[in-house]
C-alpha cells in the first residue's frame, strides 16, 4: 500500500470504528480542520491534495458539510496527470454541485 493512500485508509478505518455519531463528528471536525490548515499553507503537494480531496469527498458522502476545497479541486483538474484530473472532476461534481 502506498503511503499517500495509507492516510485515507486510516481515516476511513477511524470513522468506521466510531461507536456513535458524536464521535464521528469530532473526528471529522478534527480532520477537516487539519485539511483546511494544510490548504491555507499553500505548499501542499498534488499527491497530498488528491488525498485530502478524497477525504473531503468521503466526509461529504457521510453527510457532513464541506464548504472549502474548490480551488484545490480545480487545480487538480488542470493537472497533466490523469489520476489527479479524475480526482478533481469527481470531487467537483460531487462536493460542489449546485
């Protein structure tokens, strides 16, 4: 397992181990804050950006509010790498639909 996906898998495993909705909310809030701070840093690699966008996508699917990351999603769309383009398109269409 590559290290860039490992963080995503650990996040999903941690969410699955939550015994109630309040634990899940706390874990999601902590992770979303970490992602927000990383995006504000502006020195996020495209691989980390992709991992963070997938975490935000999973958070959205769980029913939590995601209100940032659009700029990073568009940056992924403009990448020459197909895997990054795919991530950008899927997160833009899913998270930021009108």
